[in-house]
């Protein structure tokens, strides 16, 4: 029995080649927002008559000076965002543009035909990790890893 356990442990430790380990990088680019109006109504809650419909929300990544709509059919969330209930409110998790070609890659979120915001992020990178350190919304710093634990911001429309 002991031999089987040791063989299993040995296989787990040495069974992966270095290429498989490199391909298992930690990509942490999801930033969360709640969105409320001036009266505090949750604009992501589908029960609110003025809610921001999931079908109208679009993300655009800035690439080579131009914004391009994000759509990856092979992903669980092809438009790189998801809306979910968090405790008593709804939130949107946006997977930010993490382009290595930009110092502060930009993501534009278009809430509907009339309203959009620009999100910029500064990333920390290693061979196996990509995560944001700072996040700006319309050129205002809204999150810094040194002073906040949860990557979240309450947006008042």
C-alpha cells in the first residue's frame, strides 16, 4: 500500500513537463463593479425597470489606437464579462484588457447606446502571473492593490 501511495505522489510531482506548468499561468484580470443610480437603485438588477440589459452591454479593447469589440465564442463568457448576484446587489465582473503592448491597457464598457466608460489598468507580470495593481475609471484612480483588498468599485450613474 505504501508503495502505491509513494508511486502516486512521485507521478504527480514529476508527471508534468515544464511546458505544461508554464501553460498553467495565473491570469487575474477580473474587476467588479456594482452600478446604481442617484437614488441607489441597482441598475444591474433585472427586476429594476431601468436596469442595464446584459444584451446591450459591450466591451471594447483598445488595440493599436483603436477600440475593437470583444467577442470570443470559445469562452464561457464570450463578451468577457458576467453579471451575477453578490449578497444583496448585482455586480458585473469585467475581464480587463491585459495587452502587453500597452503600459495601461484600456477597456471601454458601453452600457448602452448613450453611456460608456473607459477603464485603464496597470499590471504586474511574471512568467506565471498577470494581475492588475491599479485601476482607473475615466482617468480617476479607483483601486490600488496597496490600499484595497477587494477589486471592486461602486459606480453611481
